[in-house]
C-alpha cells in the first residue's frame, strides 16, 4: 500500500480548491490537510502541518512567488508544485529558481495531476511539456546563511536542543506536549535545513554552535 500523501492547497478561488480536493479525494492515498488563499496562509499552513506537497497558485494575495520562497526556506521537506494559468516562461523560470519542484497548468486532467504530484512527492521534478521542460536544468543554488541554525524555527530549535541533550523523540514529545510522530516530522525538516545525515550530526552541530555563543 502506498504511503499517504499529505497536501496543502493554496488558491484564492474556493471553487477551484474544491475541485482539486475532489480530484485528489478519489484516491485514499491523498489527504488535503489544509487549504488557504494567500501567501501568508501558505507559510502559516506549511509550518503548522509540514505537508509532503503544497499546490500553490502563482496569482494569490501576497504573491505566489513570495509564498514559494518563504515555504521553501522554512520547510524544505515540503515539495511545492505551482498550479496556475500562467504560461509565461519568465514565471516558470522564476518559480524553478525560487525552489518549485513542479510547474503545472490548471487545464491539466485529474489523472495527470495525481500522477505529477505523486512523482514530485517521490523526488522528481516536472514542468508541463509545452512550457519548455529544458528549464528544469535552471534550478537555483540557494545562498545559505552564515549558520544553517539560523533557518530553524523556534519549535525546531526546541527539538534540536532536546536531541543535543541526548533525549529520545519520545522524551522530547512528552516535554513539548507533541506526538512522537510530529517530533519525527520536525526532525526530518531539521536534518534537511542543516544538511546533515542524521540526528547525531545535528546534535554535534548544535553543541558546536552553543560553545561559540
């Protein structure tokens, strides 16, 4: 049985969101965990739910590209797919450079939407063929801050401090009144932000930073 794919949908047209939810809902492998309509909603819901995939419209209040950049920086574990009407190649390139893992036009069929989102969730990248898929090779190289620890949210820092102190996920979950599964999800995000392979390396990085303070 395939793993459940948790999706956040951001679009300022309720009827369109409803249609996408119905399209994905025909398969029990999908779950829409939250919906929003603005750039602020996108970041807030990404941090709150850490979804596997976010479907994001380009033209939303606050700007789809602004939302994309914020979500990619804060939640690298979440793969963002732009789902929009814009066929402007400049928009495609800007979205890819900002960290989008896919760019899909709203005229796509339900079957194609499910196939593409599943592929992106599995680690692939996708651009609608008619929009020059060659631009997939133009993905940006992000400039990281002086310390990758600066990218962590307050909650992620709390969890990393627990790991650095030698606590298990179960103990950290109890201390922070979270579920163990939620702590594991946050740790996945932390490992990606810090660009380390495991919790031991993350703990060592945190301890090294603490000695410098």
